[in-house]
C-alpha cells in the first residue's frame, strides 16, 4: 500500500475525535470498510482525493492563492488606505479559480452533490464554467446560424452564490450566459474544454492546467515575486 503509513496516521488522528461531541467511533485498524458511517466516508473520501488524480486535489491547491493573497494583505496593508476599510478588500477580486465543467448539464445527483461539496469547502474565489445546448428555433435564420447547425450552444458561469434551479434539484442557475459560435468540441476535447471558460477569465495572468497538480501554501506566497 503506497499510503499505508499516511493512512495509519490519518486513522489515528481521526480516532482522537472518536466519541467526542457525538461523533462515531473510528475503527483503529482503518480497514473495516463496512463499519464506516456516512460521515466517516466523507472524511475518508476527502483524504483519498488529495492523494489521487482528482479535480478536488487541484482545486484545493490552487485556491491556496486566496489564502496567500489574504496573508500578504494583512502583512503589507496600510490601514489608512481606502482598501483597508471594512468590507472593501476581498482576495477574490484579485484571483479566481475557474473550473471548466463541460458535462455539468448531464451530471447525475452524485456528481452534482460533489460539485456542491466543492462550493462548500473552498473559498468564494471558486467559479465554474458550464455548457448548455438547445434545439434551434425560428430565430436561427435571423441570427445567421449555419443551415446544418441543429443545436445552439452556450457557456455559463456558476458559483456558490448562484441560485438553485426550481425545476432541477442540486443544479444551479448560471449568473451569465454567452452563446458560442458552434459546438465547443472540435477535436479530442482537451483544449476545447477550457476554451469555453475563457470569457469569464479576468486579470493580467491566466494559468491553464489539467487536473492532478498539487500545490502548497508556501508556493502560493511567491506569486507576487514572479
């Protein structure tokens, strides 16, 4: 087992809280899977996601920019400036972690719940770009769509503040909509999966990456020195 020692330490750490504040007892050996409660499985899944090729791991690392910017602000801020007034400064105004989630429209309940967990776990700098499509209507000719195009494609943006759709539970209503010039998948899907998120990016620097890239807080502190 590649992470045997780490998993043993994790189980021991969780055992320190067992039986306290109404929490269920954590199995000391860590491998009696049928004895885990739903709450314990939540923590176990989070631990495992930080050690595998997962989107969760990448977002957890990249959103540390949010904490690093807050740290720089607290150390260097001038209390006499307008930026130092209560309710003015927000690290999310300087940094956005934008996820291209092109399959959000067809997610099942399990995937939607995982998306909501990300909104709950990570800071408000997290945004998600999604796609949608609908059949063409009578306005297709007026909008100068290609005669062979049968669907209209859109890109949307959601975050933790986006309202839930009334007709579909766990699915959020985008804050913004942008119609795409056509189908967003032109090749193997790798690069196009990020292109539809570009309209919602801001700032002087855009760093694009696929998942499975970890990061740590000290690394994020070096951002202003680049």
